């Protein structure tokens, strides 16, 4: 039966995969966003600087980037079921271990190592590689639904964590979050995750798969990665997408890691700042779903240009908030447009990458592209933390974000269209 017919059926197993990925990313995305909450508590209790704590977040992003291609290779060899469930368990262990934090190196160890490995196993890259295995005609919609997951997680989990922190303390909050992943999300993935659709496999891919000999199947992960690097190093599309992922990484992680404490700086209460952080996650749903759907019709690059402009406007508003009335509605409006822009960027980027690079090595390519995201994600929070420690504000960081997002808008028009100039890298 043709997959395009199956995609229209409610009973198609791919939609269960979408739901599972949605729930997984809703908790994993909130795990990354929760750093902004716990950072405030750690500064209050231990007096650690924003730069020092930003370094822990940056370490997480660096390791996440470096191991991404190897996790992608493992994904290609053994499938999603062998990789994605592990991510929830590893992140859960890292968060649960937060209960025992008493020294700065504990933060680096738990955030920098456990969360980086967990996110690499079950973050945006692996779910981006998973969706094309189940969807073709409705890939944009499916990807949009999946990447709206962090929004649902944020609107419920971030305020809930802030409440638990306020009533029971930050240690109990991080323990609760970790156990949620270990006891519910991880086991659900082990039970319901499947590697790929049994009906989705193009004739060309089947023929090429038959040509693989035993020697090729036994190639090491390192040799596979090197081969993919050779294939993509001269690809203009790869480098454009890499720059865009770097820009998304520096934009998203700078804001997410510093938003809670920034809103407190500009006189919002801890609870209201958590609501704004949660709202930004919630409105990722609108951005992710709408941009994923509309990109199937008007094209990924045009949609990405639009959401890049929306993201740029959110940074401009963030700069203006200190000059507006204290505790005004502008903070909440920022949460809305930041969420719409961030969600749109993520879903459009994932769908564009899957359109451009198709075949057996998509997981590795997504892992390589995650290096750019990781480097951006490592640079942003570290720069923002030390920028504030030295100058008392985030202005330099905001200017960097404006420059990067402006470059993204220009870069969008150099991307290939969905059905033109596809680059296929199949072993």
C-alpha cells in the first residue's frame, strides 16, 4: 500500500510515532528550558556568577554537538528504538541527580554531560531524522506537530516547576522532573517506538539497499561519518543549513538560558517570569504547526524567512522592555512572538534538511548539522553570562542575535526548493 494513502488514515502507526515524539520532546525541551529557572535558585543559594553557570549550559551544547554525528550513525545502524528511549532515561538521571548539587562542578557534570548525551539521543536531530521514515506527503505537518511538543511541555511544566520550587524547594523540583522522565517517558518510548514504517520505502532505496554488501554494513561509525563529510563538504546547501542551525542555536539558547533571570532584572516577579517563559514555549506550537503546514504549500525557504523576521522582532522587543512600563504586557507579548518565531524556525529547518538530504545517511547528516547548532548554543549562553557579569546588561548579546537572524533571512533565499536540486547521499 502506498504511504501517501496511509498518511491520510487515522490508524496509520506513523501518527502514534508523532504523538510519542511530541510527548518526548515536550519533556526534553522543557529540561533545557528549566535551566533558566534553576539558574536563579543556584545564584540565590550559592552566589555563583551567570558566566560560570552559562559555562555549564555551553558545555552541554558543545558535547551535544560533538557526539551528534556518532549518535546519528548509531541511529542509522540500529534504528530509533535503540537510541531515542535512552535519551529520556539519561536526561532523567541528570535531572534527578540535581537534587544533590552542592558544588559548581556538579552542575557541569549533570548538565554538561548527562543532558548533552540525552539530548543527542533523543533531541531535535533524531526526531528530524525519524519523521522522513514515516511521512512523505504530510512531512511538514507531522514535523510541525512533533516540534510543537516543547511548547506544550513549557506551558505546563515550567510554571509547575516554578510552583514546586516555591513551595517545596528547587531540589524537589528537579527530582520530580527527573523521575517523570525515568518512570514514564523513557518506558513509553521503549514500548511504542518503532524504527521505520514497513510501507515507506521507495523502490530506488530498496534497490540500492540490496546492493549493500556485508563489508559495507560493518563499516565503523567513524568511517561512515568521514564518508558523509566527503559527500557534503562541497555542498552549498549543507553550509547554508549549517549557518542557519548555528544561528538558531545561538538565538534560541541565549534567550532560553537567560530569559527567567532577565525578566526578574526588569522587575517581573519570579512567577510572572516563569509564565512568560512557559508562554514562549506554548506559542512554539502555533509557530511550529502553522509554519510546518504552510511550508508544504509556499515552500520551506519562504516560510523560514518569515519566521526569521518574527524572531528578529522578538529580540528588538526584548531590548525595549526595560524602557517600557514595569510589569507591562509587553513581556507577555514577547513570549508570544518569541515562541512563534522559535517554533517556526525549528520545524521549517528540520523539514528543509530532510527535503535536501534524503536517504540512508540522513541521521548522520542531521548529526553533522547539529554541530553547528551546538556551537551556536554553546557560544550564546556563555557570551550572555559573561557579557552581563562585565557590563551589567545583555546588549552585546542582543546585537549578535540581530546580526545572525538578519543573515538567516538573507540565507533563506539561497535554499533549494522541496522538489528541486535534492541531494541524495545513500551508501
